[in-house]
């Protein structure tokens, strides 16, 4: 690499930073990812840090906007770059995106359980999984609403199964540890 090439890389890194500061996170992420993926790049570490920061912001915004699938895609792409900084944080965000997608699927299963002839066990399971997952995303009031829906369900078999599921203690028994 020549001094000119090194200067171009620094210019690109600066350009990516300016894009991020101006709000063009997609453009910044693309440049950071390209530089971070280049094993010979002298500023690979800085690019990996920039990629991590930008992708974290993008994922958080996408989750806030109700787009967990897009958040997951962005995070997976960034995690495929070995030089990305703070992969643990990005993996936690990826897990959060998957929780949101799981909630959507559980909610869909709850809706499907309204159909005549739907399996009460499947409906009760969907209600339990949704109600137990929502608090992980800070949605306690929604979880209570889901439990209440299940307990008041017009199908008595489903309502009874929900009642039994609500009463279960799902915490693992751990010796010497108080809950």
C-alpha cells in the first residue's frame, strides 16, 4: 500500500463518519463494513468500531419503528464482518429483534386460535409464550392483557389450559439461590 492509498482510506473513513453524523447510517455502514472487511487496511479496527456504532443505532431505530426483520438483517450482516467491534452487544440486539419476531408469530397463533375447531392446546401454548415473552421487551401491561384474554377465552378448554399455564412456576430450581 502506498501513502496515497493510505490517504484514500483515511478519507473514506472520515467520509463514513460524516455520513453517520449527518444521519446517513446506511451509507456509513457500507463504507465501514468495506474497510473493516479488508484485512490489510491499517484503519480496520477503527472501521470495525464505526460499523458497530452505526449498526447499533440502525438496529435500535428499526426496532423502535417495528421493523425487527430489517434490524436482524442489518445485525447479521455486520456480525459477518470479523473486525466488527462489540459483537456481544450486536448479538443482544439481534436476540431482541428475534424476540420481537417471535412475539409477532405467537400473536398470529393466538389469532389463529380464534377459528372454530382450533386446537385448544396450541392456542393456550401461544398465549403463554406470548405473555411470557412480552415482559422481556418491557411490555408487562400487554402480557397481562394476553393472560386475561386467555383466561376469559370463550372456549372453556383453552381457558382452563391457560389457567394451568399461568399457575406454573417456570423458573429453574437452583439450590442455594433465592428468587
